C-alpha cells in the first residue's frame, strides 16, 4: 500500500463532532444515548473509545459513519458540516471516504473473499483492472493471498475479520471506524487483529477510530477516550507519537 494514499497531511482533522447529542424516545421515556460529545479524529490517529455496554459507543460510531443523524450538534467531515447534506451526498461520502469494520464481520456469505473485498469498488464504479489490483494488494496486506476463492464460511473468525479489514481499506478511505472488532474473537485472535490494525496505522498511516469495551484493545491506542452514559469523560494519550 502506498503510504501517500492514506497520509495526505498527518494531523489534519478528518472527523469532528461538536456538541453531538442523540436522543432515543421509547414510549414515554427518552434515552440520552449521546450527550454533547466534542471529539476530533485527525489524520494518522489511532483512537480508541472505551466504555461499558450501553454507554453510547455504537450510537457514536453510527453518527461518525454518517449512517444515523444527530438530534443536536454537528459532525464535520474534513472540516465540512454534514447536517445539511442530502442522503445521497452522505452516501457518497460514506462509500468513498469511510471504511467500516463490525463485531460480526458482516461479509456477504454468497460472495468469495475477493468478491467481498471488491464490493465497495463496484459501488464507486472503479474500473475492472484497478479493482483487481487493489483487491490483491489489500488481501496481501491482511495475510490472505491465496484465499481469494474461499467463501466466508470456509474461514476462521480471525480470517473473516481480516477480509472485513481488507474490504474497509479497499477504497483508500480517510478513516476506518471499527465497532467492537475483537468481540467475536478469542483473545489471541483479537490481539492479532489489533496488531494488524496497528501495523496499517503505523506503516501506512491509516486513520482508525475503534470503539470497544475490551480492555486489551487499549494497548494498541495512541489515544484512549472514556465514554460513560453518552458522555466523554476523559482522554489519555498513550505511546510514542507516530513518526511523521
Ligand atoms: N435504536 C435505539 N432505540 C432506542 N434506544 C437505543 C437505540 N440504540 C441505542 N439505544 C440506547 O442508547 C444507549 C446507548 O446504546 P449503544 O450506543 O448501543 O451503546 P454501546 O454500543 O456502548 O453498548 C443504550 O441505553 C441503548 O439502550
Ligand atoms: Mg455497541
């Protein structure tokens, strides 16, 4: 992977929230899933948002991924407010600039490994030759060259998550958002996945934001933000900053 495709200018804001708030109404009751969250992810970041179940992590991730809209506040993508964008404009940003990784891998079972990784490039209408090259490169990076023709059900959990990581990277997004990426893996496999993400961050400047309740994930973070009851309670910087 060419470093330059991910690392235009390390340190520039990619995703920012301002007073981000989300309410859910259930009958008479209102749940404040997110409460005035202010947060900035910059290019080259490896940020982890850590909190218990129900603290608002998935809600935050869905807002950052422009899947769900805030009740109040704003999400800025590359400095641009998103509130007034149409569904079509949001979909375009999502498709081209955001990679997603989920707890349950979310691969398409009837497609091969290579077809799963290729899928986002069909949505962006990338020419066939370029698709081939990109899929091969991403599969090599995640250690799955030779597995192109397998189906997801012929892979281990760790291998499935590697496919999901390759798929998240294939469009060269500005940021990869991951929701509990280790939760369905045993701890050794979970660590291998985190090492893979860390290597992609360090060597190729891929920007990551991971939300998790798994404490072992924190070992891989440059920044750890703690969330509780929908509020960011604090931030801790970890490890040496990535060399420029
Ligand atoms: N679609 C929804 N409708 C109603 N309440 C929701 C919905 N999604 C999340 N919640 C509530 O918002 C809070 C935060 O949920 P969530 O973001 O899923 O937390 P986490 O991912 O940290 O476990 C919880 O109280 C949850 O029950
Ligand atoms: Mg969740």
